[in-house]
C-alpha cells in the first residue's frame, strides 16, 4: 500500500468518525430510575431535553428518595450515552483493519 492510498483511507476514516459523532449527538436517549418514576431525556451530545417526575414523589417526605432517583436516572442516561458512543465508534474503527499491519 502506498502513502497516497493510506492518506485516502485515513481521510475516509476521519469522515466516517465525524458522521458517527454527529449521529450520536442527534440520538435521543432516556435514563430511568425507580421503575420509570424518574425519567431524564437527552441527546447523545448531552443536551438535556426533559426531566419527568412521577407526582407521587413530589411530597416533602419523598424529597431524599426523589434526589436519589434523579441521580440514578442520570447515571443510567450516562451509561447509555457512553455505550451508544462506543458502539458507533467501534463501527467506524472497524474500517481501519488492515491499514496498519503489525499494530
């Protein structure tokens, strides 16, 4: 493989990765906790869209549980966005096979 082919493949790879990042950024993701009592909706670029809270949690005596559920829902959201990014990037990186023999 000559350097021109290698540069062309690298440019194609860069384009694919950018397209994957844009796809992830536009993907809607939900984090849930408490069996859906708290739902956080965002996009893959971490832009928050909505927080839904079951009305039964809006009582003074439920304050601590509500706070914990919000944290848990955010953690669930974070994990899903990270998995989405990882899955999309691994797809883009699969195009690199054979580009750098011995690595």
